[in-house]
C-alpha cells in the first residue's frame, strides 16, 4: 500500500506544479491578448483572462468524462451490471 501512497503523492505534486505553470502561462497569454485587443486599462485583466484559459482547459478534460458509459467504474467498485 505504500507504493500507492507514493504514487498518489507524486501525482498530487505534479498536478500542483502543472496548475501553477498553466496559471503563469495564462497570465502571460492574458497580457498579450489584452495588449492586442487594447484593453490594458482594465485592472487585473491578465488574471481574469488566465482564469478563463484555465477554465477552458478544465472543460476540455470534462468532455472526455461525458463520453463514458454508465457503468464505466463498475469493475473497480465491485458492482455488477444491472
């Protein structure tokens, strides 16, 4: 069981690092988009655009889960198909 804990901890740390990286990239993209659209006068616009960027990435991952069949997790939850 300790291998599973190690794997979970490693995956968690990687996810946190990836989230920070995507946030920083989103802020940079937001700066460039706000300059391109000439909306630099709005305070915090690059942060707002970074949140939109991260939300779009999260939505892209959600579309994959919507395609799953109803009993996709039954093999791990020990439930029989109805």
